[in-house]
């Protein structure tokens, strides 16, 4: 009898004793709800800060907007004495310096990413990746000091004269050479953009399923041909990485302020000084002695905020499109 009772398992009384009570279940559900509400509050705080920033900048640029309207974006005059302001020279400087940075940094970054993800042995890939990421940890002002005391003299005395001698027939390489200007700012920005483009591109390439590499090699493709296939499949994510780098270049302030020359003008020559939106705000905000001057600078900040928001949102969507697809493959 005792053996039969043991085979039938524990008695109903013992089974009920191991079941959680209603009070324990209620406490657990209350804790889950509290945790959910707490994390929701954190997320709403961040979203609320963004909304508050936009509202504050819009409210503090009303004088400039009411006087110049949307023409503020297309005006090329910046005369604080006569209270005439326009954002076009700053938008031009921001766009050109950022495009120069991408033109230089994107091939270098993609080349580094290809080596790290496809060719480098593990013992060498880790230190190289660490050194590349270390560039992102260097303060912006250090880049600016290096640009003033090392890069600008080198460009002024050796690189720019040779460039003007060989390509001086082009308008972008005409003008006086002083070492400070749009091209110098673009070169500094390219160094600062390399880490983020390299890191995201490497992650995106590693997210491509290994079966695609194996299939290409099994069909007789060389290592380089297999790499081209990987680049083709990761093109959306790489585009997102480039756009993220563009957002980094557009918003950079101190390093650009120190090497761009700080002159609000539109010139075809890359050797001439210029201004970016961020450098103009940093350089002139303490000198804004009138309300409309201050409102014009805040409106510049609002324009920069909208540009960077659009750039970063586009990049995140492109990168998410690649990583989401990889997540589905891994889950399957």
C-alpha cells in the first residue's frame, strides 16, 4: 500500500501547499506594474526634454522669425550693427565642411571595417578596433589645438601650395592660403567622423549571415568577391553609418571653430575662411548684446537641431532595417 501511494505522487494537500497564494501573486503583479510605470516615466522624461528644448528655442527666436520670416534661411547678410541677419553663410559652411569630411572619411572607414570584419585575425582586429574607437574619446578642443599648431602649418606651407599649383584652375582651389578655412575644417572633421562610421559599418557587416559568405565561397568566389557580396547586402546599414557620421560632422563645434577662420561669407574657394552654424553660436553668443541678435542665434540653433534630428532619424531607420532583418534570420 505504501508503495502504491508513493507512485501516485504527492497528496493533494502537499500540492496545494506549494502553489503561490493570491497575496503573493498580487504582490508580484503590483511590482511588475510599478517597474513598467517607472521605466515608462524615464522614457517620457527624455521625450519631454526634447519637446521642451524645441519649445524654448522656438520661443526665444520669435523676434528674428517675425522680422525675417522664412527668408532668414536664404539671407546671406550677417550684420549685428544694423541688426540684419541671415543663416545662408552658416548653412553653406556647415554643408560644405561636412561633405568634405565624408568625402575623406567614408572610404577610409569602410576600408577599416572590411579589414576588421573580413580579413583581420582576432589578435590584430581587437587592438586596431580599440585604437580607432580611441579617436572618439579625444576631446574636441584637443583636435582644434592640434589643427592650429600642427595641421594648419603643414597644410599652409606644403600641401595647399602643391594643390593650388596642380589644380589651381579649379575655383575651389583658388584664393589666398593661410591654413585656416573650409578645407582644413573638413579634414579635422573627417578624423573625428572615422570612429563612428567604422564602428557602425563593422557591426553591420558582421550582422550579415555567415551563410552568405559560405555560399559565395562555395560557388567559387574569391575572398574579395565574397566581400563585395557582403557590402551589397549591408548597403542600407552602411548608408545609415554614413548618415550618422554626417550628423556628427554637422554638430561639431569647438574643433571647427578653431580652424575654420570664422568669417560669415560664401566663397567658392575651399581655402577661404567660413562659418558653421555650431561655430557661429559658440563664437558669438556672448557678444549678443541685443534681443534680436540673441534671437537670431537661437534660431540658428533651432535650424541646426532640425537638421541633426532629420539626419540621425534617417540613419537610425536605415541601420534598424539591417539589424532587424538579421534578428529575424537568427530567430529562424
